[in-house]
């Protein structure tokens, strides 16, 4: 339509007798070239467009490039085959796509367990599948080593896919220029995590994937070199990268009895719970300067304080004869809970009540946004603390102008209110879930710690669902409630609430 307008505009002087036809045609050619140049400038700003230059490549190279893109388009666009070309993916449709993608993954993940049978009743298969994809790491299995290696690998693979994010994983096979890819990526990532990526949205998936794969390779090679078999090293690398917790051994990391492996796993768990954007920045800058911010300092600082508190509690109880053993067990367990990985080297169910309370707080707080961890995230905890301090300051100084500041940046009131609202909704979900699990017949320690661990994607709770126990003895309905909590915690609640509200509106 624009070219037609150009044509009318340039030909008009000829029709009016003001210019010759050749002059008007030349003018038309010039304006068309200018318009084409502006178009090229506009399109070159889009990094998702793949440019092919026929004059600079062979016929075979040209064919391969075009064919690859068409295959990519066919495979990636299959989920949207029934969506009209001109239709724009709305916010509601995006949330619906996310929720359905996760649910279909859970159902598909059940199939190998159901086919194997044994302990995997329908509810147990559902529990194991949801726990895997949400990277929670809770299990109903009492003897993992009795499973065939293929099923153990499948179990770890669900962690790996879920850690990357089912939707983000789906988007990896979608065409780069697809508008759905960008929108769904932005919806899959929490608002807090997106703030930490100092890149264009089009590069976010690439950053996440690169960091994820590199960490996995490093973890695998390190654990293999430390003494694990290649199979065990691969399965534990999957769990570490995804902060999942599924182990190929009944005693988890405690099976190996190696201080070297314990230290490596502690370090890897702590790294995996950092914002992937920060890890990427450290990698490309070859400097630790990107980690010099308030969130990271609080993350490691709180981890240290909790580890020391549990160590002192263990030594005061008299159950440990060595400070070194107490330090190792306390540090490993705190890092495992706080990063929502869920690995274990000792039985924490016999620890004193103070240690249990510290682990409960670690299960609430968890790691950094932009990672595969669950829970409230240290970012939200910090913002809530600063918001409380800011509110107290306002009450003391009514005329003062104050604003919440995090890592040198002022946060708008809307962002702070969103964080506080999420925390409120988070605790409401926990409260209602605890009531539901108690009504199913579970004991109070298992119900409270199990719900908190499920919503936070931590995995092990306390008492009968502790690090060396499992969820097999929990009532069937309680297991289902736990899986709902896992799902809500993984997608951060609001997408599910949006979909539910849409369903209620349609039913009216």
C-alpha cells in the first residue's frame, strides 16, 4: 500500500502536465530505493533474522540454509498449526500455553514409570514425574539402585528438561523469528529474573542454554575425575545443573563417603543457584566483578550464617565428636536446602529443633532469581526487608522521600508491591496446603516441612520426609497436594491463577 501511495504521489506531476514521464519515473525509482534502504536498516536491527546472500555462497550452501530454516519452521511451528497467521499471541494465551506445556510434560513423564510398574502406582508415577520436571527431587522410591539404568537416566533427564524450563526447552525448536518465542520466553521467566539479564530479550534463551550446558559439562567431568562412574557423574551433573536432587544412589552423595566429592558438590550447588545472567557475565568478562552486588553478598552471607548456626547446634547437642564433621554436614545440608538441590550426606531427621528451624528458613528463602531454584528467592527476601525498613523510616519521618534501593538501583513502588503480593500469596498457598495434607492424615512435622519443601522445590523435608527418607508412606491425596505445590512453586503461582480465572470466566 505504501508503494502504491508512492506511485500515485510521483506520477501525479506527469498527469498534471508539470513534469515529463521520464522525470517522474526517475523520481519514483529514487524514492523506492530510499524506502528499501530504510527497510533494510529496520530489519537489520532484529537479531533473529537470518540473512542469506546468494552472491556470496554456492548453490548447495544456499539450498542447505533455506532447507534448514524450513525444517526448523515446520518442527517449531507445529504447536501453533491451528493458530491463524495473523493472530497475535495474547498474554492469556501465553499463560495457557505455559501451564498446558507443563501439564503435558508431567503426563508424558509418567509413562516409563507406569510401564515399569513395581512401586509406581498411578499416583506414585505422577508424583515422581512432577517432582522430576519441577526439579523438586522428592521421591517415593526406597531403592533407586534396583531400577534399570535406563529408568534412572529417564528420571534424571526430567530434571534436566525441567531445569531449563519446559517452555524454554520447547522454544529451542521454534523458529528464531517467531513472535511466539519471544513472548513465551518473557512469560516463562519471572519478572525478577528478567531484570538480571542485561541483554536483549532475543539473546536470553541463548544465554540460559549456554550457561546450562557449560555447567553440566564442567560438573560431569569434575565428578567423574573425583571418582564417580561416568553414569553416576552424568546423572548427578543433570541434577546439579537443574538444582534437582535426584540421585542414582540410595544414600545420595553420602554413598561415596568422599570429602572431595562433598566439597565439589557443595561448590557446584552454590554456583547453580546464582543468576545465570551473572554466571554468563563472569564467563565472558573473566572477572568476579559481576558478583559484587547486594543480592549475591546476602546469598553467600546467609548461607554462611545458617551453616555456622547449625554446626554450633550440632556440637552443643553432643552428637558430633569432630568440628570438621559437623562443619561438613551442616554446610552441605544448608547449601542443599537453600539451593533446592536436595542432595544428602547425613540423616538430618535426628538433628535438634534449632537446626530444623534453620533448614525451614533456608527452604523458604532458597537461591537467586534467574536460576533453576525455587522458593521465594533471596531477591524477594531482600526487597521485603528493605521495604519494611523503608516503611519504618517513612513513619518516623513523614515528610521524607524514600524509595527501596537494591544493588544500586531504585525500585518502583509497583515492583515492590508485586514482590510483597507474591510473598503473601506464597504463604497463603502454604497455609492451605498444610491444612489439606493434615486432613489427609499426615503427621504435623511431615505435613509442614513437606509442603514447604514442595512449594520451594527443595525436595526433602524434616522428620519422616527428611533427606534419607521418602514420600512413599504419605497418603495418596497428600501426595497429590504436594505435586500441586511443586507445580505452583515452579511456575511461581501467578500463571496458574491467571488460567484458573480464565476457566471460571468461561464457565459463567
